[in-house]
C-alpha cells in the first residue's frame, strides 16, 4: 500500500528583518494603529514595532517605487517600477481589509511619486523620465479623471509631489529645474498650472514640505541649500490669488559664526534629501551624508539685509542640534510630537527624540543580497549572515542584530562558525580568508590571495584544524589552521567554473564541491584525490551531505532536487521543486528527516526527506530567495533574499524530526583497578582532557551584548604595504600571539 501524501501546511514567520530604505519618503506611519508602513520588494509591509509583528499586502508585479498613506489612515496608495516597455501600476488599497479597491496603468515604466490630497479627495501620481505625466485619480469614483504633462520642454523631470493641507484641489510638484503649482478643476476634468518664479536660481529639488497654513513651502535641493517660496494660493482658475504669483524668498544655508561675512554660509553635503517643518519656524533637515540637523531661522536679521550677500545661498539658518546616522536619509516620519522615525538608504530605521536629542537604532537589515546564512554547532540562539561589505550576527529570540563586522567595498561569499564556537571564518570576493572573534569581532587571522579571482564557498571541519575553500576560478583548496600560522595543504583541480557550495561529511574524511559546470565532485581529504563525480544537465547551486554521510542532496538551475548515493554516484531520486525557476539553496535539519529549499520563485518549501513530499510552504519573501539555514534544534530555519530581507520561520511541531538513527541503550564495562597500586595518569594525552583556552565563545555573545544595542567593528586592511620591519614575524604576516590581534 502506498504511503498517503502528507498535508502541506502554510509556514508562519516568527520574525522578519527587512525594509527598502532606497524609496524616497517610503516609510509611513498609520495615524491610528501607529504601525509602520513601508515597501519591501513588490509588497507593502505593515510592521508593529511594539509587538514585533509584520504582515504583507501583495498585488504589484514588480518593485514598489513610491508609497503614501491617507491622513485618516483609511487608504494606502502605491506605485511601482516596471521593465522598459511595460506599464507601471498605481494601486489604491483599503487599510482595514488589506485589499485592492482601485488601480490604473496609465504611467509608463515607473511611477516616480504619489500622494493623497487633503480630505482624501484625489490621488496624485507622477511618472518617471519615460513617462513625464501627472495623473489625477478620483478616490470617490475610483477612476482617473485627467492627465497632463508634468514639465515644460525646457525643464527637467518632476521628482516629488506635495499636497496642500487645507485645500484638496491644489498640489505642488518639484524636480530637476522644475517647480510648479497645480489646481484641479473636477467639473471640467482639467488641470491648471503655474510656474513658481525662482529668479536666476536653478536647482534640482529632492524633497518638499508645506507649512500647516499653506503659506510657505520649503524645498531641499541637490546643491545643499533650502529654498523657501511663498505660495499665495489658492484660486481655482489662476492657481494663485488674482494679482499675485508664487515666488522665491531665498536660498538658505546654515550660518557659521566662526567665519567672516561672505564665507560664513555652510551647505549640506550630497544635498538635502529629507526635511520636516516643525512648530515655531523650526526645520528638521536630513542630508545625503547622514547629517541630521534641527535648525531655525535667524529672525533677528532682516531678510532684506542679505540682498548684497556675495553668494547665492544666504546664511539664514541657525543650527540648534545635530547628529549623524549611517547612509543617505530618505524619510522623516513623525511618530509622536517629539519622536521621529528616520530611514536611510542602508535599510536602517532610527528613532530620534527632538527634545532630549537621543538617537536610537530600531531596525536593521542587509542593504543588498544575503549570500549565506549559518548557525553555530548545537546552538540555535544566534545565527550569522554574509552580505555586502558585512558579516552580521543576529539573535533568534531577541529578533535583533548583535554584531556587525564591516569590510568595505567587498562582498562576503560565505561564513561559518568554528565547531567549538571560538571563531567566525569567512571568505570574501577579494580572495582573502578572514577569521574573527565571535563577541568583539576582532580579526584573528587573514589569509591573503587564497584564490586568484575571489572566494565563493567555504566549509569548516569539525575538529577546526583545517578548512576547505572554493574559488571563482574553479579550484578547491584545503588549509591547515594552527594558532600561529595557516598553511595550504593541497589544491584540488577538476572543475571548470565557479564553486557554488562545499560540504564536509561528519567524519572529516570527504568534502563535496558543487560547480556551475554541471558536476559535483567528492574528494578524499586525506589523500587529496578525487573519489567520485556526479554530473547533470544543470548548474549546481547547493550540495549537502546526509547526516550519516551515505547520501548527498543537490539542487540547481533546472528546478530539480536530486538524491545521490555517495559510494558509486548513482542517482536515487529526483524531485521537481520548481517548474519555471531555479532552486538556489538547500538546508537539512540535524536528524535528516526534513530539509528546506528556496528558489527564485519567491517560495520557501519544507520537504520530508524520506517520502519526498512538500509538508510546508511559505511565500512571504518579496524577491528571489538565495540562502537558507536550518537551526540545530530543528524548530526554526532562516531564509535570506536578494533585497536583503531575512525571515525566521516556525517549523510545525509534527515536523521537528526524530533522531536518525534513534538512540539505543548503551552499556559500558567498568574499568578494573589494580589492587595495591594507585592509578597512574597516562603520559600520553590524546587531547580529550585538554581544557579549552580561555577566550571568546559564541555562546557568550548574548550575555555580552545589551538589549537594543549593536556592536559595529571595522576590519583593518589585510593587504597594506609596509616597510621591512625588524620583527622576524612581520615580513611573513605571522602573528605570534592570537590575543594581540
């Protein structure tokens, strides 16, 4: 009788680390529930930071490029970017039901910016450089009513749009040499527009804010100054009041009292990227270099006194307070009257209290793809991820980042913990193998020029005495690791493409390498020879040993998962994991009962190893999933995607697995003691009674890291050219004492 097909359950995420901070003004807060709303890939994430929960709203076909929430919190509007030649969708959502209530596809390729007008009357959307149009969407009828080119022929593209606070029929657009005031005539389905007079000043505007009374507008420019304009609105037909026009009052920078007049004006580095208008004429300004300043106008100096100032930017702003965050600031969100969310393009969210001026880091995630995920041996409380320029250690229970090790301008291809937990070994695309301490993140040793074209894979032996690395050039190299030096033991050559994955069996006698040339080779580590090779018509992406070492599991670009026999390389079973996309990574639990697969179809699947059935499926990722790791306890696993997001998944209790093979009764004969003679300690010690040297261990990281705190460490350069030193060890890059690193 055939085994019944097991029921496939929906996998539930325990925690999600992810945010897209590159979207301008992309982070919003719901006015009632206080939940943070931000884009993540092609989905809208709704996160409650207090409860540490997150959910998604799906409906876009490509990455979301802009987002806005209505003033009452009833609606959400979002726009997307699409491939060249395709339409970009604008979708209006109902917040309570999380469902779509209206959409249009009148924009080409990209929706640049979007906003709700006052009283939630209209949705204004601006197209990108391939479209260049303004479209008004009526919320009452849920249909677009008019369309008009956003810019004149002599000006650039519109980059941002801001509505008036008190009139639902007026809005402002700004961009590259572009600043215009618009009026909506609903009965005629028309738009009236008037250009704002900027005198002789030409700017690229990245952000805009309007005060509560709709009298003045403040705009941040790419030259690093603040442009203040008077609006003089609102008239339906003439846009501005009859007999008046909107115009510039000045371009303002910050005043430096230490410099003489004429050179006392400072501008913001990399432009003003975000700003917020506060009470009493104060401004919160975010710059492109991460500078955050609270400024106020110098009201004691009349504005007319600056007419003879030699520079086009006037020092009319006084800095009250300042701080700095990591990355370019993309969003300011007011959570409470004194607290602000600050989002940066490095995918980090900060909380700033403007009264006490205390800055706190709330959320972090990788800015780019997560290439590798790993857990320590028999320790599920923390895990490590490898990404662009960094290695990050995360807490599974606290759901926060604990340690960050930075190596600028390079990508970490793989990271592993030593089995005793005393070091973190990593390989990088600059061809250097680096090992770090697990608590302070200090560099223990570095092996330069490990591979000619960069490292791509890593495996660490259970004894910790040797590691195996794979390179982009196709070579597999075995390294002997000692406290004082690291030696190359052997080079294994058989592949003709980049090595994508390495795994060592539990006896430390064999290592298997997967390659994009369609072959997986099993190597004998002791003899440095090839034992077996398996081939398939695919590009192998990941390979795993079964816990007992008798079978191997592979996946590749053809969407198949294949079981192989180790001793003769025979194919045992094929599973169709995906019909249209590749399977990028595999990870198996410690007992070998279940394994997880991830692929470019955005799905995460949990498999029963023996029956080959899918017992769980998750689809919370918003982009291609390329890495996964099963926790040692078997109750959770972690997946990472190309947009930098991480998800910790709960494994259903019935799929936690059982020991394979099951533990049996054990009995050990007592050792006879010789009569009349005391027991003499053996002179030969096999190493079993050696105590580990005192130092850092991964199991002490949680205790050493305070809650809501991150330790960030920068790795020193490993290829620095120095003169010949008197020390004999300095020339050959040997560190005599590990503790001095």
